[in-house]
C-alpha cells in the first residue's frame, strides 16, 4: 500500500502543510500521521512563523479519513482505544500549535479529515466541499469523546447528531452558514489564502497564541472518559463486518452486536 506523505514547506513567515496521497483521497496512513506529528513539532519550535496552512493534494479531497485497510488488524476493543489515543496525540499536537492554523478544503473532508479540519483555527473551502462522518453507514465504529466535543463546539449539537446518526454530509454552503467555514471561495484559492495569512501575520503573535490556548482550555475543561464506549464499538462484530465490507466495496449487513 502506498503510504503517502505529508509535505512541509515554508514561504516567508507562513508554513504550508500538504497531505499528499491523492489517489486515495489523501486518506491518512500511520506514516502520514507520524509525519504530521513531526511537522507540528517543527512548526511549534520555530518562533519566526506567523501562521500555518493545511491542504490536501490533488484538488479532490482534503482528507478522506484514516485508511480503512489499517483497521483489518484490529482484534478487540482495546485496539480501538489504543488507536483513538494515538490519533488524539496527533490532533492535540495540531490543536496546540502556537500560530493560527488555516485548513483549506477542496472536495471531501470526511471522518478523521473532519477532525483535523476542526482542530484548525480557521477553515475555507471550495463550493464543492463536503463534510461528514458517515461511520454509522460504513464502518460501525465511533469517535473519541474529544472528537465528539470538537464537532459539537464547531457545528452544534443538532447538526452533529444529524451528521453522525443520518450519516449525511453537509455542503460547503451549509458549513459556512453554521460558522464552521470562514469563507467559501469560488475564485482562486491561493489569493484568498494569501489574503488571510497576510492579515494573520500582521497581528500580535502573543495575543493570538494566548487566545488560542484560552479557548482550547475552556473547551477541554470537562474531561469525559469514553473508553467503555470506544471498546464497545471497536470490539463489536459490526465493526469487523463494516471494515471488511468497506474494503470489499459492498454494503455491510449490520447485526447490532
């Protein structure tokens, strides 16, 4: 399996991160998660940076979640707990970056991709962008409590339930109306990215850093233990059915067990 790569570059005081696995809609592999963690450490250590952008390669997807084939090795609910903790460490590294972060979404932003976008401070998208977590229809797994909290904070309770229970995706226009997106860009993306990052670069770095962290602390003030919920989903027969059906490109037949 092509492991893909997460590429880092710098343009002046702006860091640019690209998820590069377009043939798989930039679905994240373990290698890519590890590279993202390393890049976040690089950005965090460089106090001369003023902003960072995150974008998917190919123009068809931001990130279409974690590569499902990697779940085929899971044998119990404890594997799900280990996976969610591993992913949360990556998301925390992104969420706690000291500079403002901008997700640039083209096309699909699904599952783990939506979680990564939600960890960014600002988001823009093209009109064809779609956002969702269709796991009730596809895999039969669940999110971590931290990711449920991120979606509720960014999209609201009712819309988050609709996305998860109805397994629906929402279009860019609705995501913008909900406040999840700063802008829907029909014209040249690079121009809008430059406009946003230039504005961010002109603002007080310490003020932005402190504001980001204060908001993060407020949202994480209540810790929720969800290991029992994660174990229930990832240890279920339905999760195994969902993974195998997804890989085989057929519709899963759920058992409720």
